[in-house]
C-alpha cells in the first residue's frame, strides 16, 4: 500500500488539536495512509509532481466510457446524481492506486480532490475557484512578505482576499460534508458502491485536512507582517501613517478569531471520515493490541506488586498481633507507596516497555453538528429546531462515547469488576493453597506479593487491550473507537526516563495542596478498605479446626471477598479527587445557566461528593460506564456502597484540610468578641465625648478671656462640634 499522508502541517494553529497530532495513519484501498508520524504539506495529495520516469496513468476504457457518459448527463440536484458521481470518483481512485502499485511510482498515487473531477471530465466550479484563489493569494502574500514596507492598499486587498477565501472554503467543506452525509444514509446501496463512496469521501477528507492548514497560515503571516509595520511606524513617531496598518491588523485578528468558529466546525466535519478511519485502523491492529496488553500489563504488575502487594503485605506482617495498628499502619504505608508508584514506577515501566494508549478526544470524533443539511442534493441551512435536535443528538452520542472510555479503567463498575475479579481469584486461590502450609509471616507476605504481581499484570493487560477494542456507533453507524495508541517520543530512553521521573517527582511534594489531598485520599480509602477486610477475619478463624477441604474452601472464598472489599473501596477513594472536580464543574455550569450567585469557598467538597455518591449516584457528572437500564442500576448500587465508605474517609480528610482555616476563623471570632466585650456602650461614648468637649471649651474660654477676647456662640458651637468628633473618633482605642 502507498501512503497518503493526511495529518497536521506546521502552523495549523486553531484548527487541529494535540489529540489529532498523536493519531497513527490508517489505510483504505484506493486512498491510503501510513504510520509515518508527523505530516509535511509536501506529502499531501497533489503536492508531488509526476515523476518524469513514471508511466503516466491512464484510466481503463471502461472507466473512461463511464466518465464520458456521466459527464454528458445534466447536473441535476438529486441524491442519486451525487451517489453516482461519488462512486465514479471512487472507481478512479481505485484504478489510480493499482497503477501506482503496479508501476512502483508512489508519486502518481497522490492527487488533489479538484484534480479528480478534471481527470474525469467533470465540473467542480467551487473547488476550482478556491484552488485558483488560493494560488493567487499565496503568490500575492509571497510578494508582500518580500518587501520591508509593502503598499498598504495592497495589504488591505490581500486581507479582503483572505476573507473571501476563508468564507468560500468554509462553505465548500460544510456543503460537501452535508452531501456525503445524505448519500451515506441512502438505503439499498451495494457494498461496492459503499466502498467507492468511502474512497471519494476519504479523498475529500484528505484534501480538506491539507488545505485547512493553508488559510490559517496565510492569515497568521499577513497579520505578523501588518503588526510589525504598525509597531515600526509607531516606534518612529509616524502615528498617522500607522493608523491604516492598525486597522488592517485588527481585521486580520478578527479573521483569526473567525477561523476557530464556523471554519473549524466545517473542517472538523470535512476531515471526520479520514480521522475515524485512521482511529479504527490503529485500534483494530493486532500488533497494537499486543503492545498494549504486554506494556500495560507489566506496568500494572509493577505498581500492584509494589504497593498493594509488598508494602501492604509486609506492613501487615510487621504489625501482626495488633489489628488496629495493622489497619492504620498498612493504610498509611500502602497509600503513600501507591502514589509514589503511580507517579514514578508505573510511568517509568511504560516508557521502557511501551504500549501506552490514550483516550480519544470525544469532540474529535463527534464534532459540533454541521449547520448545513443536504436534501435530495440541495444544501440548505438547518433551522433553529433542526439545529437544536442535531446538537442534542451529538450530546447524547458524546455521553455514550465517554461511557465506552470509562468501561476499561478504575472508577467505574465495569472497569473495576474486570480488575478485582483477577485479584479476588488469584489471592483467593493462593490463600486456599497456602492455608494448610506452615508459612511464616514473611513467607505469607511474599505469596501475597506474588499474587498481586500476577493479578496486576492481567488487570493492566485486560484494560489495555479491551480499551482498544471498546467502540460505540455514531449516527451513521460508524464504529468510534474509545482509545488509540499514544504517539511515542523520538527522544532517547534515558532522556525520556529523566523527564518522566522529574514530572512524577514534582507531583509528590506533600507541601503542595493538590498532592497532599491525593495522599490523604489514598491513605483514607485504603484504611477503610483494610477495616472492611478485618471484619471478615472471624469467618476464616471459625474454620481453623475444620477439615482441610472445608478450611481451604472457606479461606479461599473469604479471602477473595476481602480482596474485592479492599480494592473497591480503595479505587473509589482514589478517584474521589477527580470526581469532586467533575461535580464542582457541573455545579458551576448549572449556576451559570440559571444565573445563580457564586457560593463561598467550600471546605468539604470531597465529603459532598461522597454524599452525592450515596444519594444521587446516577447524576450526569458521575463517571458512568453503562447505559440506562439494568446495567446502570447495578452501577448505581455499586456507587452507593462505595459512597458509604467514602463518607468517613472524606469527613476526616476534609476536616484535616479545613482545620487551619477553621482555627483562623475561630481566632477572628474570639478577637471580635473580645473587642465587643470591652468596647464602651454608645451612651457611655456620648457622655464621655460631651464631658471632654465641655472641659476643653471651658479651658479655651478661660484662656481667651484672660487675653481680652470674646467668643461668639457660633464659634463655641463649631469648636465644640469639632472637638467632640475628634474625641469620639478616638474613644474605641482606649
């Protein structure tokens, strides 16, 4: 297969996302892509000139005849006409691909979407006009960028040309996407027709992906040039001459903002088919699944073996005989170890082994709905009700896609059930086998550690591989993957490990509030989980003197249940921070929608989330992994059980965080109360002020009389009033 590269070109800011940059390339017969990493514009369709030594491509007589017959047909507005044209374009691409493979001339496999129409003898006036306009604009921009100070009128004309190009390109992308949507919804299309339509759509998607980079780049370059000239003129005091450049700069800034609205939506719609196809190829690749299975399995084996295995087991062994010390001691050491392992050990293992996956950005594969719709080949703008319904449809699908991502991680019933089933089974089997062996505490701790390593491997491996398998259907029946492979770094392993350790180490500082809260959450959750475990110890002790078979069976079963109780409570607590953030975000959105005032800073946010988990587990803000129905009821019940244990956890952790501020508030209240207690009453203040004023006035009168001066009643009153205010203002300070 020969590649058609369709990723991000340099500088396409405001159009692509970091998630888009990390996808791996896929292939469909006739329009192919590869796993070559970063994309250059020179690699895009139409960018390569035909190789001078390559055999020129010629359509088969059958295809040429088909094209000639179709070209003579009147261009009528109908979905049947669109379907026939798209199928013809797909047949052309299939023959072009076969020619490129047969002649070993990869250059000939690249062709722009407008060129397809020209080769088939068909008209594509909008695309042709955009192509001509883009060539003219590119050339004009090059000329303008050459000069130190281009003609201002020329720059203004270029700005208008860029606006026109952006508008026409937006319309082309949105209209063409709407046409493909209508054709794909047609009933009774043969399989071959569907394949050819897909080839045509993928080719258009590749064309849109490439050309979408060009206009933002040109706008950015023009803005940079205009802004530079504006600043230079102002710097030398030529304010009047700088004014038109200021106007041009602002117009270009406005144009850049426009790029992120209708244009971006149109681009997202146009490139969607190619993007989904790429994700499907990556997530469905068995090699990628194998890498995810091994890499994430080893990662989780290391983390579980270290924290939940070795640190927990050996702490329990060291504190044998004191159950309270075991619960609180192992809760603390295991919680700290788990966070250290999460930030340092686990990511380092994944860097070495590979196989990292990442969740796909839901907005990428389910973008905002197209504001245009095609009806029997005629494109029109959706009305308000239609747009509202389309937005609701997308919102519902986005929820479902998020659920498919949550189903293979802790924090949801499906994800946790997969995980604790391995721990429960392996630790239960280990306890059943070793219960009649004369093992020391250290040997038992070693067996528990080994069980955690094995269970951790299968937990991580299952989550990794199943994450790539997870999919949901969109409104067109396309399978949307939940995860894809994370793009590996090209840096040397040593440098990557250093960056990983540095990043992890920065998150472990307990002086940082967010880091400290993570420690608190994990320690509290594990402590409660270990307490739950100890509650079942009497069941094991009750069969100490039973037959080996009964003892082994009961011990194994109870140990398995204990493992579930510990892990479900631990994982619920581990995720309480993220869930609290989600609940606060949802509450803020609701306040904004209802125009409600902002509340005071909450001191018990985690406790509030635990309360919501008990009394409102089905809320939208919760990390759901199931649809409404029986599965959701089971998930809600599981969330309630976790929430019951989270209430004491979060009450303690929130109180720990709130204590300093509560003491500070108490200090202020005590101080305020003391001031109130020792402050004289208003009547006493008034009497004191009057007495002081009279004394001063008497003294002044005596002084003035001794000098032979007379003071009027008005002057006395003013003097008395001023003095009284002065004395009164000083009174509380006594």
